[in-house]
C-alpha cells in the first residue's frame, strides 16, 4: 500500500498562506531543499490542486534548463518531469496533459484505488484546498509539516474540514539552521477519542 504524504510549510499559528495567498514568509534554503530531495526519491507520484498544479507546470518542466538553475532546480525539474501527477480539479480536463490524471469526483474511491497500486509514495506539495478535501475524507497517511518561526495572525488555515478526531504519532523531527522545524507525523487509523 502506498502512503499519501502531505508536505506543507506552516506558520507557528497554523496558516499555510496569508489572507491573499502570500507565501513570502516561508523560509527555504539548500539544507531544506536537500532534505526534501531525500523524500522525493521515495515517491513516484505528485498530487496537486489545480492552482498549485498550474503554478508547477509553469515553472518546473524547464526550471533545470535555465542558465542560472541551481542544483535543486535541476534535480527537482527532472523529478517533476518523470513522476506521475494527480490533479484534483472540477474545472480542467486531463486531455492533452502528459502523465497526469485529473480527479474531479469520487475522491475517496479514486485515491484509495491509486494507493493500492504498486509504486512508491504519493506526495502532496502545498495545495491547501485539495489537502483540505483529502483531510475531510481521511486519506492522508503522513504529514511533514515545516513550521516557520513566524506568526501570521490570519490567512489560509493548515487544517480545515477535519470531520473526526485524527490521532497522530510523531515519528521524527528535524531543526534546520534557518529556524524551520520539520515535524513528521503518521496518522493512527480508526482511533477516536
């Protein structure tokens, strides 16, 4: 069974973006990029909401070919081009999209079918609205939360639509030199308070 893993930067007060989608407060550096690369090596599928997918498609396919491309840009560009992509959207179709499956309905049935297929992990990068839908269906198996040392006060919440108590087990944590702390949790299925 493949795991669905949610990767997300969050503020200390639980927001993934500011009220207008601002993400300029997120700290990333080579140390974090290298760490995330160890996770992408264990995944062969990326899951996105439509907005994040369109943003990724506009950047990653050619990012590694740019004259000023960093080591991370080159590596992640290759990974992005090679992995299968899943997009949760009711507004785009999968026609003409290379190596991309669009899911517009029956979310739990479709995701559970994919999780049962042979393969590596499925990673969700960002995509807060899509993640909220997945959380509402209890489909997320693991979380990697990158807690940034900032308080936003308002914005798009990390968690929304959680329909029942979901117990988590802390598997590991890592503190980066830039002040970000990564917390790795697994869900404890079928347990409620």
